[in-house]
C-alpha cells in the first residue's frame, strides 16, 4: 500500500468516527446549561480541538503504519482508545451519565498514555504527536469531574 493511502486511511478513520459522533450528539448537547468549573472553554472550541487531535492521531498512527512499526499490541491499544474515546460523548451528552463518563475518560487517560509510550518507543515523532491529545483529555477529565460535582 502506498504511503499516501496509509496516511489517508489513518487520518480519515478517526475523523470519520469522530464526525459520526459529532452528528449524533448535537441534539443532546446541554453543555451551555451546565454549571461549569473555572477554565471551561466555550462549546465552539471542542469540535475544533477534536478535529486537530483526530488529525494528529491519524498522522501518528500513519507514521508507524508506513514504516511497518505497528504490532498487535499497538493496534489493540490504538483501536481500543479510539473506541473508548467515541463512547465518552455518548455517556456524557446522550445518556447524561456524568459519573460513567468520568470512569470512561479515566480509562481513556490510561489508554492514551500507554499509546503515547508505545508510539514513542517505535518512533519519537509518532509519540510526541500524542502529547496534545493526552494533555487535552487530562483537561477534559478535570472538566468532567467538576461538571459532575457541580451538577449533582
């Protein structure tokens, strides 16, 4: 497979998956009506940030794929973290189960951290590209926790 096809597939998968979730949740979105903690960004920022993060995720995975550096462990961690990532907005916005969403995002924190380490062990750039994603989900974990507490 050509490098172009590898990168296209690697980038399009998280963007399309995230886009599908993005189409599902607007009718359930209640972010503006929630009591939010300090540092809460405006709702408009989320799709922009997630778009960038999904692109970085795809590029990072594409780097590994194009260099034949993936293995069963990397593939498992990558696809599981993507699935967990896609479950979070369903739990948080559609079901409004903020505590379950908190558990899910903590699991996501662990998977993304492990993914970043695995990627870095194979290709430094692939690992470094995951740092913004990890930092964002740590911030999102703070938001989830505080929204849960402030809206009991």
